[in-house]
C-alpha cells in the first residue's frame, strides 16, 4: 500500500544512497513524457526536501528543456535486492548550467564526472513509497565506463560541438538553451 510523506526520513535517505540506478521523469503540457535512467555517482541528498543530480552529456537533453518550461519532476528509485520498495520523489526542479551562480557550490557536492553539463536541483514536495513486490531481483556487477571514456576522448571542445549538434533541441523540437548557458 502506498504511503505519503512530506519529507525524506533517515530510512528513505539510507535507501536512496544504496541505489545504483534511478529514473527521472519530466514533461511539458504538450511534449512527450521523458523517462531517463541515471546511474554513476550522480545524486546527492542536500536536505530532507532537496536533492540534486549531476547530469552528464548524452544523446538527448529532454530533461533540461522540460524543466525550463515546466519544472515538474519525479525521481523514482526501486529495490532490485533486499526488501521490495519503490520510492518516488515529486517536486519542482531547476536546471543549473555551468555559468549559473549556483553551479560552483552545487558542483562541489559531487565527484566530477567527465561530460558534466547540468545539475538538476529538485525541491521535494512529496515522497511516496509503495510495495515494489513486482520488481524483479537484479544483481549489480559494476559501472559501465563507456560514457566516461567517450567524454574524456571528446574533450571540452568536442563536447561543446556535440552539444551544438545533438543537444540543442528535444525530440519535440523544444529548445534546451544549452549553448546559451554553458560557455
């Protein structure tokens, strides 16, 4: 049975920090819904009503465009081992680019990742848990290094060119403003 909370508890935070994978969902009123799997060491709990995650360069940039037009975001965690649990964080997000005043302070919370392009800062207004008994068991074996290797090989100039070529618009042709914000 689903339960609702106004903030993260210590148990919720402990569960989140053990997870190797989470999913981010965003949409505007007229866009497709985007659900992105996220891994790496990219999420930080800042307080009981705030989390941030470091976003690295990828094939799309849907989340950034969506959040700039409609700041609703849901982050989902689910247990793939141990006791079953699904935990959702609902709230209002802000996208922070390298040239934004908040970048340096938030970026200091993370181990730098190659290809970092944005930080998403989520103000949580609802935490929901549900049983998760339908989620299968999976065993974590290791991180994939291909994306890090790709970003390192591209370098800053190559990443900027990639942003120009591939990350300026969503699949629905919404602007991401990545070149205006990341110099």
